[in-house]
């Protein structure tokens, strides 16, 4: 497998290499990091609690977030088999909520965009994480409260599209969930601060591919000029308010 991406064509060559795994029944998921210094951790795993321990801070932050969005009718988009807290947390993660979910995408281009578009580290090498997953996504864990998860799990970001409603009518977090063809990994409380690639995993292999700083500009140029709009990377009041909630609990 090619372990360095120096331009967009290298990523296409990598996709071609990986296609043989898909033909054998493996699922491929991706995550882009704009700097090699970024670890494979959820946002909560990277943070320091201001008061109390990490779990208490995460729970209180999540409750404040739920209180804040209580008057929004998001529950109409939840499939019946999905745990309520997990559903709300998955939307919140797409709005910047500090929580234990770590996002993955089934679209290589989406991961490449996030690995290349951070202007703050444009001169640093980044990397592409590739998850090679064998088996079905663990639907049983989608029924479990995220604070009660007992082992590392991969969960599909399911959603329900109400009749006669287009994606443009959805809340911003739901639009992003759909556009990014997303999955997420979730870890139990005792592994919150352990990078995912340091944890023994069942049915899951993680590969790290370098993305050179020179490749970032070429990748962004090769992707559609409207890709940022496609991923709904626009600022909103709700994101600003969620950042404020985060800042009450985490440094």
C-alpha cells in the first residue's frame, strides 16, 4: 500500500489499491488529520476538564447542550432503534460538541478535504487514516447510551427523512451527517484518553498514510470548488453557542 500522498493522483492510486479489499467484503472508512501531531482521539479525549473529572465534565457539558437544543424538534429524524442520547450526541459532534464520538467517512474525498483545508497548519504534513473493517456495523451498540458503551464500537450515523422533506430543510448537523456519509467510533469511559490506534481492536485494522504539505494545495485544487459548501462548513449561531458550552467545562 502506498504510504505517502504527494498529490491528488496519489490518492486515486491508493483508492485503486484498496478496491481489491472491498471486493473481498471489507469496508473502508477514512479520517483526515491536517497535522501529524493530531492523535486519533475524540474531542473529549484531547481536553482537560476545568472542574471535576473528565467523565463528569463530559456528562454536564452534554446535558447543557441537550437543554440548549430542547425546543428543536430533532427527534423526528431519529430512527426508532437509535438511542436518544447517542442520536443527539451524533448531531452535536457535527456542530462542534466536545464528546466521545470520533467521526469517520466512507468518502475518501471528504477525508482528504479535512486533511488539507486547515489553513492554520497548511505548511505541516498531515495524514489520512484508513480503517479496514470486516463484518457488519454493530447495530446493537446504536441502541446503547453512549455513556454505557463497554467496548470500542463502530456505528453508522443513521437518520430518518420525514416524508416530503428535502435535506435542505434539515438542521445543519443533520445536513453534515448526510453529506459526509458518516460513521463514528465510540470508546468506553476507561479508554477516553487512549488513541484509537493504541487499542487492541476486533475486526478493525488502522493504516496511517502521510499527506505532504505540498500535496494539500493540489488536493484542494482537484476537489470541486464547491466542496466546502457541499460539506456545509458554514458558521452558524448554534455552533458559536455550543463552543461557549464547551468552554464552560474544558480547556
